């Protein structure tokens, strides 16, 4: 056997490198373009600290659910019930905390467990009975919408205990002396995060280099790191000049990091993609396809519950209308972010960017005073356009 | 009598592979013309040329039908002239009734509204014509395969049919249904309809055919007028298989050791029709360093046998004993089979073997992720190294291991699948049609890999429909037919004739509807 190295001719590497990256960063660049557009047409309102903080709070539950939905879509399924489940869990949380005065930690855990159980109930039919997920979760959508109404008896229920509200409306405590409007703790966390990200990618790069693996060109790497660090620093700065980092942003970031890691680096993540890519081949390679499908639904249920709690805490009341139509935003976020409707393809980063594109557009158009009617039209067209571009890119 | 159909000097090639070479083929009105040959001999290609699936211009040669040269652009053109093909896989819609299926494309109608009375009247006529006693309302899904076949024929008759092409019509039929079908065919002969019958079952061919054409490697190698001379089974078989050993096979140091896999009394039932026994109490074994071939026709049960062994991934009500290195084991799941040291390379690599949208690296490590993932977290550098190592060892031609497997050629895809299974370090590898759809050069490389595996002391089982391949690489060849082993030969003693004869003898004893026909000695009606 010959002892060939892994490397390739130089030009070819660069060509395919740039092409791959365009594909990966295409949506991110669209997000940046959309943000710049609204920043200009709203006369700078979009990136004002107050608005930016609101933007995060308004979209956190969509992002959280998009993480679970991405896994569902990657396995080749869909979950239409997430909005109803989120609303139902919000109602149950209100019932426990407001009516029965259950301790908020206990109620929180119970609600997450209930969400997971709901996911398990739906996943069971999908995974083991092979009932199309569209039908199972359509049924779930009706069932939990109805149950939310029943639990609340058609009324709104609130307010929640003050500590529970902090889940959504709270900010991380300030440990350092304040400097004007700037919250130094938040700024410090942001700076550490930026440093950490740059350090981690530098370390990964040098590790690959030491094993003789071809890496991205140094200039590209340096530029990318600087842009990344600056972006993180700038956004933390903006947020830190208002009231600091919202609690929910911390939760959301931790979840994004966790799901990004699980999908890219773990055995279970790899196997989920294999199931979506070719279920028969996966099962003939010894992967327990049914169990994995089941688990993605359990996970989705728990995340829908978390989103429901965040939403309820934000409104400080549980209403029968909570969660209405969330599933559409969540599913749209995944597809805008490049997930394939046929399964097997999709990235956590993409889904998050997709959710942010939807969020920025909602927010920007509201500031501009565009009515809810045309907002929907524009969002619909963006969804169609994004998927068309993606399909076109895949064919090329 | 002049020929109704004449195909002159037809040649057709696919991407450099010559599928048909100067084939001449003619059918007279009221004649049953049988077309026989091995899998891949070019029978289906010839029929696709005739029916317009391959349009005029994509092949060389001329087609003359009813006195005129025809240039079919698609299947509609040939159907308009009454050339109707009935495929082996039936094209009926299961949840529609017989009547709806027969008149699917052109139902009799008044002003665009389907005339139900007329549909039923004509359906009853057609059903009577094919001898099927069912209500026109019966759903297709409620009929057995034999009756479905008759519905297909009725559907053909609903159009203006001049020539009927039947591709392996009796392959999935039982004895009585086959006999009924052949009877119909003989009735059509009386009405002046020409028929082309593609079949592996020589006894049936002998019973009904007026003329037999044998195809081999895309050439007409024999043409027998059944009324002029007696039909000799030997002659047909020899014509079917006798060929020059076109490809050569790599040499191997044969060193056969202890038995590694033993299967006893293995029996499997069909997952959808649980009353059908697909594998009939067979026993089978492989030794270390041995390459065992399983020969047989399509549908003999070879793939089903292999998949049922491999973690019960096919069939229900499976029973029997598996011993691995002398130890009796149960393999209830694929994961258990892999852990025990079994590997199965599927027949259909695109549908069952690979994740085409994923890259080479991910496909190679898919079945043994634990090796590169300490603590369930994938070490991407270790993974990359393993994948690159297999890429070099197996000489997989790809731009890098991050290339999508869907973009690779068939031979390289097969090497990716083989790498995946080698990485599981199996004691026994079952390779199902390992060289299907692969060019000659890549085939040779696959044979070399098989030899290396055997020399490394693994047991190798090769399922193949290409007999020369089995003869070239196997130490022992077992012949399977209709779910049972019907012959076993040492590699050095086996010949294609012997294998074919073992199959045919068995076919005859199964499909022995009329004792006179079994003699193959020209028992003509």
C-alpha cells in the first residue's frame, strides 16, 4: 500500500474551501445584510440597546424550540404541536404556581418533565407505530390547545411569583461597581466569551495542523477570528449599556452551545443525521433508528416546555392564546437555516440564524409601522426565497 | 407466413458497455416466441428498445412492425400500435378496483364523465377473456399475485393488442396460476396475437413456445424452431452460459481453517405474507479463509437468507441455530450481529448501504463509531485518520474524505461500503452482489479485496448472479433455488452448466404442472 498523505493540490483546496464556506456562511451573511438594512431604514432604532434586548427576549422561545425542531427535521419528521404544547405547559405552570402555590423550582422541573412525557407520547406513535409525524403532531396540536383552554377555563391566569418572572424578565446580577450606564459584569462575560471563542478555534486549528491536516489559510482564519470577536464584543457592549445580559440569553446561549456540540461531535448526534439521511442504511449499520426518533421527540417536548415557561414568565400570565402559531415560526426558522425537508441535513447554527432572521424582520417591520398583514406576506416570501436559494445551491 | 415484428441488427450501449450487439429477432403473428438468457444477457434491454422506452436514435438498427419501419419516441407510440409490455413488477394501483385499474388511462366516458355501466360491462368481458372470476369491484390489494397478473393482461387486452410482451410472468406465481396463465397465452395464439415470453423456467418455455431465442452478453447465440427440432435442455443451457472467460481473476493462497460460521435448520417466513416460507430449513457453513459462493436466480431467496442471518433484518418467524466459532449465539438485532463479528454488504448500495448525502468519512465510520469516539464524543482527528487510512488501503478515488459519497462512481462507492464493514473487524463477511453495476477494472480490485479478506482468515460469503465471478473466486459454491440449497460444488469442479442444471432440475420439480412437459423432449401442443 502506498503511503499517500491526506493533502491535495493547493488551488483545489482553496477553491472548494471558499465554496464550502460560502454555503455555510451564506445565511449568516443574509442576516447581517437584513440587520444593516433595517438599521438604516429605521434610522438606527434596530440596534439601540433597549430594542436589541427586546429582540432577544421576544425571540428566545422560538430559538429554544428551533433547537429541538432541527433534530426532528433532521430525522425526517416534523412537529406541529410545539406551539400548543408550549401554551399548555404555560397554563399548567400557572395552575401549579398561582392556583396551588407550588414552589417555583418544583413547578419548573415538573413542567419540563411533563413536556418530555408529552414528547414521548407523540414520539411513541411516530417511531414505533410508524404513524406519519405530521398526523400525530397535528392531533397533538389540537389536543394540547384544547387542554390549555380546559386548564385555564378560558381565562388568563397570573401573576407568577416574582422569582419565576426573572426567568424571562431578569438580568444577570451586577457584581461589579457600575460605570455609568455600562454593566461591567456583562461586559466582562462578553469579553471572556470572545476570547474563549478565538482561543478555542486557534487551538483546534493548531491541533489539526500538528496532525498534518490541511487547515484554512492563516489570513482567512485571522480575519474570521477578528470579525467574530468584534461582533461578540459589540453586541455585549450594546446590551450591557441597557440593563446587562438577560437571564434568558444566558440559558439560550448555553443551549445553543450544547446542541451544537451534540450534533457535531457526539455519536448520538451523528446517528441522528444518519437516520435522516438513509434510515434503512442506518439500521443495517446497527443503529437503533426507532429509539433515536423517539428520543428526538422526547427532547422536543422538553424544549417546548421550556419555551412555554419562558413565554409565560415574559407575559407574567398564562393565556389560552399563548403559543398560537409558534410552530410555524419555529419550522420556518429551521428551513430558512438550511435544513432539508427530506431529512439528514441541517445545522444548529443555521436554525439559530434562521430564527434570528425571522425575529429581526418582525422587529424591524414593526418599527417601520408595517401592518401585521403585510408582515406575514413578506415573511412567507422570505421563507420561500430562502429555501429556493438553498435548493438551487444544492443542485449546482 | 411473414414476420409481424422484425428487429434487425439492433445494438445498444450504455456509457461504453455494450448491452446489445447486432441482435436479430422476429416474431410472427400467432406465435409464442420465448426469449431466454442469464440475468444481464440483454433481454430486458431488447424489450425496452422494442417498446420505445429507449427511443429511436438511442440505439442502432431498425424495427419493422406490420410491414413498416417504426421509430418509437416513447412507450405511447408502441402502445398505439398494439405492442403491450407487462413488466415483472406489476404496475397496478393497489387501492383501486379491477375495473378502475383496467380503464385507468382511457375510461369510456360521455362528456368527460366516466360511464360506469360501460366500464363494468367491458371489464366483465375482459375478465371472462382472461379467465378471471372476480367482480370488477374487487380491489387489487385483495387479489393474489397470480390474479393480479391476469388483471394486467386484461388491461393489455382493453387496448388494441397485437403483440404481448411478458417479462417473467410466472416468477412469483404458484403452479396452478402459472398453468392458467400459460393456457391464456396459448388461447391468444389462436387469435393471432404475437407473444414474447421472457422466462427462466425452461419447462414452461418448452410447453408453450413456438420458437426460442437465446441471448448471451447482448448477442443472439441460438435460435430454435420448436416445431422443426426437439427441444434439448442441455443445448439451451449451454448456449445461455457458455462464454469466454472475459475477465480474469486474481490468484489467492488458499488456506482454509476451522469453521467460523455454521447455520443449521434455518427457516424464515415472509414478513408480509407470514404463511409463505421463504427459506426452507437450510444449513450452511463457512470456514476461516474460505470464500463460499451462493449461486441462484433472482428471487431464489439468497438475499433474504443473508439478511435474516444478519440480525434478523428480514423476515418473520425465524428459527434455526447459528454457531459462530462453534459457540451457539442468538443475533436478535443488527447491533448484536455486528458485535458478534458478522458483516453484511447489501445488494443495493445506494438504497441500503450508503448515506449518499454524507461524506466518505462519515460513511466509513458509521457502523463502528465507538472506535473513534471515546466517551461517546467523536474525536474528529482520529476519525479523519481512520477514514484516510481506508481510503488509501482500498484505493478509493475521491477528492478527499469530505467528498459526498453520492458523487463517487459505483466501484468507489462499493469500496466505501466495504471499508465501513472492514472497520467493524468482522469474522464473517457476506457480500451480496458485490460487483453489480461496477466496471471491469473496479471488479478486479474488489476481487483482490475479497482475496485479502480470506487470506486474513476471515470467512467470506459471496452472493452473485454472475456465475463466472463465482467460479473465478470461490472455493465452494452452493446453489440456492426457491429457498433451499439444491446443489453444492467445489470451486475447482463447478461449471456453469452444472450450476444451471441444478437450478433447472429444481425448477422443473417445483413447477411440474404437466408431467409430459417435464421431459423437455419437444412435447408440443
